[in-house]
């Protein structure tokens, strides 16, 4: 068998394994608030994730191998020996996938992007030298460990307070839920619309101005808000007048909103993370096809499909462990709290996707859940679980790097 065929086969196998790991860890924590709050069953979460993750990746994130495009390493130093890049990308895929498998086994919600970046840094350091690594860029990514949870946590905290003030702490929570939840639905749809029209359409050949994009997003959000308004108006609440049931009825309204938010999270995650993770597959295929090291490499549609399939299978087969950690173990979630965490995370990721800030969807969503818990007091959080999550974040980059070095030497030794 020709070496180029071996490269492509390994890239496909490792890419599918990596996509499975994304589903088991990254997508599982993205769906965790909806499943943990009881708004969605695992089966429904799998369907939503499969549809909106793929749409997000295809519309808003699937054009380039962003781990290379972001300048983590100087690929020009590999121009004389393109096969080194192939070995490195294969090793990086396998290393990140193995680390995601380990993390998912223990229910740790870690970052796919950071796993891949750590792996690429590892192979580059041994294959080319530490000077090939752009440490400033790596430092900015490490800083996102702090920035993204704080942004999402602050937003979730404020959303929970707004829900309490506008709905739960009123004389008639059901009445005010009907009034204000469509506004929250509008805000959620606006986030999806802005990402799609301002960033995503460029990848399918349509370019709109800032004003046009905002206008289209506004019209889309109004339409979704109206649909939400009609659905909520037609809901029939339980007639019991006790405080418990009044709040239970309100949570039923928020369950609808949580489903909309789950769509936003899946779409935002697809736009920011999924294409990044399958980027190494495209890099390998590009080297095989051209024999050259390119700074950017188009992601073929079949690679996106490969990623979508792996993601759904990973979520369905192994995602329950991370779902339990984020959706139940950090703090108790209801549909209203799950909505606040989800919308805060989706908005933060959407802003990052539009501005190019390298943040982690995982860290962002965990930050949103922490913000929701803090709104109820520090006692509402399981600090032991949080401590374990933070430790898993810290070791993700070095773990990816070490595994990548090991696999790089094994692959280059076997295939050279």
C-alpha cells in the first residue's frame, strides 16, 4: 500500500476517533444543562446536537484548519519535509482523542481546542524545535482559562437575577413568565442570527455588511420570538394554586426556552470548535494532495460529515458521564437556571467566534453553570467537583503535548 494512502486512512480513522471524543466530552457538556435540568431527554439532545453542531461547523467554522491558521506553530519551517507535518498532525489527532477519552471516562469537561493545541505544540517542539512554537499565542489561549468562565459566569449570574426579579419574585409568576420568556427567546435567537449572518455566510460565498447582518438577525429573532410567544400562549398550566405548582408551571415555560438555548449552544459550539478539531485531517489531506505545507487548507465536505457522524456517536455512547458532571454535580439545575447558563455560554462563544478570541466552549459553559450557582450562594456549588474540573483544565495542554510526542515518535518510526 502506498504511503499516501496510509496517511489518508490513518487521518480518517484518527479523525473519526477525535470526533467521537468531541461528542463524548465537548458536545456532552454543551448539552448538559438542558439534560440535567430535565428540559431535554438524552435522545432529543443527540438529535439537536447532530443538526445544529453540523450547521454551525458548516456555516460558521468549516473553511480552514484554524489550529494552523491561528499561528500556533510556524509551518514554514516544515516546508522542506512535509511528511513531518503529516506525522505531527496524525500524532496530534490521536493524542487529543486519547486525552478526551481519559477525561470523559472520569467525567471531566475539558477543552477540545486546548487538547489539540497542546498536542500540536508537543510535536512541533520535538520535530522542529521550541522556536517553532509561537508561545505568545499559546499564552493568550492559556489566559482564556480565566477570561471565558468569568465572562459567561457574570452573564449567567445577571440572567438568573433578572429571571428572579421579573418572574419568580412577582405576585403572579405564570403571568410574567408568559410575558418575558418570549423576550428571552428573542435574545437567544439573536445570538444565533448574528453568528450566522455576520460570520457564517462568508464561508458559503455570501458576504453581507454589518448593518445588513444585524438587520437579518433581528428579523430572524423576531420571527422565532413570535413563534415562542404563540407556543407559550397555547400552553395549558396545571390548575393547582399552590406556590409549588405555580413555580412548576413557570419552569415548564422555561423548558421551551432551554430547548431554544440548547440549539444556540450547539450551533455556537459547531462554529467555534468542531471545525478546529477536524482541521488536522484537512492538513494531512492537503499535504497528500499537493505535496506542500500550506498555511491554510480547505476542509472538504466529507471531512465535515465525518466529524458530524463521530460527534453524534460519541455523545450517544459516552457523553452521559460529562453530562452528569456539568448538568447535575456542580449545582442543581432547573430549566430556568439551565437557560441562564446556556444563553450566557452561547453568547460568549458567539462573541469570541466573531472577534477571533481563542476561548474554550467547555470552560465557557462551566463558567455559566458556576454563575448560576453563585446567584444562589456559594453553598449551592459543589466545590470538590469544581476543584477537580479546574485541575483537569490545567493538565490538558501538557497532557496533549506529552501524548503527542510519544505518538509522533511511534508513527514516524513505523512509517518513515
